[in-house]
């Protein structure tokens, strides 16, 4: 199994109450801004931490519908092969989405229950 590493990565630990998002954004995505602008953005993120939290919140007020063609049948195909490392990552992402209310179990008749 091949491992990939970010050679520029720096290990950082956080304590409860630390603003993780502000720290990450401050170091990476806004490096082209002046120090004053960076501080303003970090202050904004800290002030409205409930809006810009580390865990995404479900989007309310928007629903999506998928219009199906009458009498259409789903294409029968085998599940995609996924290596064990990616399968574990996928499983943990699905668990995260389910635990945080960002996804829900399907009740569709067309849903294939496979192993994730």
C-alpha cells in the first residue's frame, strides 16, 4: 500500500475551545492578505463561531427532487471495487454524515444495500 504525505504539513494540537477553523484558514487560504486583513477574518470567524463551525450544518429550506421517467428500471450493475484503505475512509465519512444529520438512511426501493 502506498502512503502519501504532505511534506509541508505541520503537526498542531488543539485544546477544547480553540478556534480550529480560524487557525487553519489563517495559515493557508488567506496567506496572500495583509496581516490586518488576516486578523479581521479571524476575528469575524471567532465572533460568529456558531455559523462558521468546524462541523458543517444541514442546509434547511432547500429540497431536491429527482424526476423519474415512468416505468424506467435502474441499470443493473455490480458495485464498484474499492480498496480496503479507501473503503475504511468512505465508511468513516458516511458515519460522520449520518451522526451529524447531514445524510440519512435511504428508504428507496431502488437503493442497493451494499457493503461500505
